[in-house]
C-alpha cells in the first residue's frame, strides 16, 4: 500500500521542468576532453608523422675488390723475400723465391695489391698450397677505402641503396672524434658463407667471426670524402681523428632505414 500511495503522489505532482539536468560531472567532462585531444593528436601523427629505425651490423674497412691469399705453387724452402708488409706490388711482381728439388723458383703476385700479411719468411719450408701472403686488391695507394658490413639476412632486405650509415671504428674513440659517415653503395643479393667471406677478406678468422651468427648479407658502404680532415673522410665531428684510418680496421655500422608512416605498419 505504501508503494501505491507513493506512485499515485508522483503521478499527481507536476513535472520539475525548471530543474537543470546534469549530463556529466565536471571531472567526467575533463577526462572526455583529454581523451578526444589525445585521439586527435595520435590520428594526425599516424597520417603525417614518420618512424625511423636502424640496423646495426659489424664490418671492416677494406677496398672495393677485397683481398686474396697467395698460395705456394711449389714445395720447398724460402730463400728470399722481395717485399715487406705494406708494400704495393704490381700484378706479376716477384714476392719470394723457393728452393725446390729441381731449382729455385720465383713466386709472383696474381693481381696488383698491397701486402697486408707475410706468412712465410726466409728459411721456412712450405708445401704446395701453403699460404704465403695476403694482399689487398688495389691499383694505387690512393684508392679509396670502403666499409663492408655483414648484416643479418632477415634485416638486409629492408636496407635501401643510398641509406646513410654511421661507422664506429675500433681504433677511433667516438666520444672524442665522432663517427665516420658513409652511404650504402650496394647490398648483396644472397647470404654469404664463411668460405666466401674468407675468400673476399683473405682472413679465415674474420670469415668465422662475421658468420658466427649465421650466413650474413654483405653491405658495401661508400665513405663520404672530405678535404678538411686528416683522414680524407667525413666525420660527425668537425675534424675527425688527427691521423689516417687504415684498412682492416674493424667497425660497427648503424644503417639508417627509410622513414615510414606509422599507419603503414598499423594497417595491413
């Protein structure tokens, strides 16, 4: 009966039309406003903004044609060495002589290059196929250096030719002299085996080091030149190191990938 009396009283009372209706509390309106603003900014950034990423890869400074290992075509004892480490030799130049059972034979270079290592000295006894020396394939000491980076095969497909590269040299403190600058000149089409890396660099240890995580893809980087630095190359600092950089220097490369709009990878 009490419920019925209240219901009848409610029906007989006039509507309270002059009482304002509260749709939301002030705190709720503030939260709603902030949410709308955040969504608007996020949507604008997704359409007009960009996301940049980098790929890190180890590598080495060398020359564009790589190196080769000169092996002995004869078995015998080394009687003379005609070159020293660091010498630049022409193709067919005498490197050393070997006394064989028949006579003294001269071992000559296969291609022009700079001697980076001599594996046999005077008096050494060598077998056929033994390593005698390693030479970098260059025509002149003025040939420019390049950096060869060995990137993982999973990320190499995203590296564009012309991408900017920052190189940290093992022999140059980056905090003091900065990083060496360059651009991607070429990206290998297929992953390289340890044997292929060894053949190009002329060093089995480097071949094992760069292939330790699987078969990488070779990325050749052209170094930016500069007449205002001692090394002849451009650095992130004004002057770079006060000395020249040498081939066979190990480097760490950071390859700048092309910027992408966030909506490109949010939407399929």
